[in-house]
């Protein structure tokens, strides 16, 4: 059965992982660093859909997708489910999910996008620091007052271990930056320079801020690329992703009649101009562009770049397009040799303009703990 997190107690034991040969390749850095996603993990957070979210009109469909993600994560590592109704979620998933690896945090939520309201984790000599930035609904587009409190409440309740770092003076979503784990960040100017996030700062000031906070050597800014229907102002995790061995997987459009063709071609040209920290070009792997998926006359932002790396596997979104789904899988196998690549049908998720990576947040070793539950089950205090 799952564990409901309460107040922390002394003597807790952090979950120790044997992550496999591939994930062991991550370079350990003595200075604080933002790990790449393939760094060994203690677990993943899902913030579960409920009737008070925008999923209310399609709850059964989206819960089935979340349950599929939960099943694959809990096979490999701890899963933290944030929800105001843990007993109901347990009932929904207990027949198919390894509940020994599931922990619950009872907490009120606005929505489900854990990538953007979860903390970003720095590692210093093996010790995690949980950086809590402001989430403002992607530039004041949607309510976020409850989601913006989740990280602080999770730390207070003992769901997350590590040093809590208040960075609420800066608006930043996890989906807007990528780290190679070696001191380079990748982002987009459309998102980070949008006026409703940190409009008081210019590009140079934001660049300096990111390098300072994340102890990064440099920031690579993509100035082109977007997806129709995207609410995030071009999050990097919808367009281009760091992979091991100085590789970038990116969305490629080969249809000249597609509205994205020119922008994504310009994005590819800029990616080709980037150099690694030691001056070499990146290896670029193109991911296919899904054929248009339209609902109520609006094109939805389907993208294969929205994959999640977990211990021993890559979970990637599929869209009911066998040719493109298969090509994306083969590309990710090339990007992550030795890892299992598993497709999860995410057509439900894109109906609310996000996908698999958007609804998850991975945590490095030392953040999510295993062990018995405490008596206090709630973070709502």
C-alpha cells in the first residue's frame, strides 16, 4: 500500500539506488550543479488530476494516462503523488501500480503540471538543495496560488528531503530550462523574456541570474521555435532536449506546408551553431513532428521532445501515429543507448496543451525517502 507523508521525524533513511551502468556515467562535480535528467534518481512527482482542475470534463481519460505513467515510474523508483484526495487516488491505481513504491502528499492543488510548480534540485557534494521559484501560471494565464505553495508544503511535511532554498523572487518553470549536468543550460528567449514573468529584467540580467543561481558556466538561448497551441511561450522541453554525450534531440519539421516549418528550420540552424564547452558541435538527433492533432478547431502542441528519463528507462509520449511514434522511439534509443524506451499514449494530456514531461518532476538521489509513514498525513496546515 502507498505511504501518506506527514511531518518529518529524525532518523529517516534516504532511498539508495542502483541506477545501472548507463546512469552511472553522470559526471560528479565538486561545485554545486544542476543534474542532467539522466542523473540517478530517488523518484518522480505526479500532481494528480481531480474534479477541481481543468481536467474535470475528461477525468477518467486523463486519470488512465496518469495511472500508466505511475505504473512505469513505480516499477523503477519512488513515486510521490500530490493530491487533495489520496484515498481516492489509491483506489484508482492500486490494482496496477506497485504501491510499495508510492508515497502520497495530501495537498490542495490548482492543476497537475508538476514540471513547472515542482522545485529544481541542485547537488553539492551529494547533498540536495530544493530551489523554490515562483510559478505564476505561465505568465499569469491561469490560477496558480495553490500550486505555487506545493514545494514549501512538501518540504515542511517531509515529503521532500534537502535544503529548502527560497527563490520566490524570480519566476521560473522547470520546463523552461535544460541542464547537461556539466555547467551548460539551454532555454528559449520567447519564454524567459516574456514580460509577465520577469519583465523587470533584460536578457543579460536573466542570463547572469541563471548562471549565478545554478552555478552554470553558460546559457544557450534558442531564439526560434514554437508549437501551435502551446500555453508556455515555448518551453524548451517542447522543442529541444539535452541527451548524454553532448547530444541534443530536437523537433524537426520536414513539411514545407506546415506552419512550423520556417521556425523549426531556424531553430535547427541555431542548434547547429552551438558548441559544447570544449568547442565541438553538438550531435543533433531529429525527432519527428507529429501530424496535426486538432480539437475544436485548434491545433494541439503534440511533441516527442516531452519525454522523461527515469532510472533505466526513457518514457516518451505517443500520439496514435504508429509511424511517427516508432520513429521517435528509435531516435530516443539512439540518444539513450542501453535504456529501455517506453511509449505512453499522451493524447489525453495534449488536450490541456501539455504532455508527459510537463506532468512529471524527477528528483535526484537523496530527495525522496522510503520508509514508514508518519502519523500526520497532511500538508494543508
